[in-house]
C-alpha cells in the first residue's frame, strides 16, 4: 500500500497533465483504492467554465468507471502552473461531496501536499461535517419501510 508521501509524489506527477489555459492553476490528485491501485486525476478547464472538472473528481470518475469503488485516501497538490506548490490546496465543496458518495468519512484520509516531505492529513468527516450521503437516503427509505 502506498505511503502518504508516495501519494503526494503521484499527485505531483498527475499535476503535470493539468489543462489550465484560463486560470493557470494546476492541480493533481492521486486516489488510493483498497486494492492498492492509484488513480490519477488533474484539473481540466473549459472556456465555458461550467464543464471544468477538478483533479479529485477526475480521479474518482476514472476509478469508478473502471470498477473501483472502495477508497482509502486521496492526495491533492495544486498551485501556479509550472511552479512548485507553495500552499495547501484543499478540495472544493463539490469534490468533498463526491468523496462523501464513495468513501467512509470516518476513515477516508485527505492528504494535502506541497511536496512528499511537506504534507497535512485529515479525515473527510472533518472536512465535510454533517455531510449528506447515500446512508442518509437509505435511512430515510428504511424509516418509510420502502427499502428492505
């Protein structure tokens, strides 16, 4: 299983592929699944802005589209394109909601990196307190007796 530092290194690699002609702010993500596979993602911008996709969601959607749905951690690195990361780059609210959909907030680790030697680790539950997820829908239907 990859270490936190290795995941940050993989996120740095993914960041090199970011398509950011408008913001020039590149982000890379490395998503670790329970089988030890690492799924890479980068942010991909679009002139219309709305179709722009974040690095974290790119990694999740690649993994899920290939059949992986059990995740352990994600590393995220971002900053001015072509320059070393100098600040923490936390996932946006939409990305946090995608994480909530596929991960256990009590155990899923979010690693913010500037380099493999300079990183912060937190749990999803601390980044998205009282998040709404699949468990809320299941519970609502169970209370109504519409789901067995």
